[in-house]
């Protein structure tokens, strides 16, 4: 006998994600759920490859400052993951890249 399970796990998606080129910070709307951590990936213009900048950091409030050695950034994506299972993440949201004076 085979049992099927129809439990869907949904991890919320980041909202209003922006990357400030001048300050090298990422801003986003903090999650409403608890038990989540932050995952930030960068696409470097120098290497044309994605790398994890922050992997499941428990700090979920914006702005998040990236390392100084990130170089030229072509794209930034942010997702929330489960703290208890960092390999289980929600859909990533691409950041709008620019210079924002409100940071």
C-alpha cells in the first residue's frame, strides 16, 4: 500500500529588493514568518558566475552590507530559507540595481 502526501511547503519571497551600488548594501522587506534565514547570491560581471555572498545568515533585517571585495556586480538575488533546513529556500527575487539616496 502506498501513501501520498500532499503537504506543500511555502517559504515566502523577498519583496522590494534593491542593491545600492555606492554603499554595497541590499535592502528588502523583512519576512513576516519566523524561523527563516537570508541567502544572497551575486552575479559577478568579472567572472560571469553566481556566488553565494551570504548563506543562510540569521540576520533578516535590511540593509545588509556586502563584502568590500565583491567587485563589479551584474545581478543580485535574495531568498529566504528555513533556519532548520538551509537547503530549503523560497523563490529568489532579483534586486533592482542602482544608486539610492534613501540608504
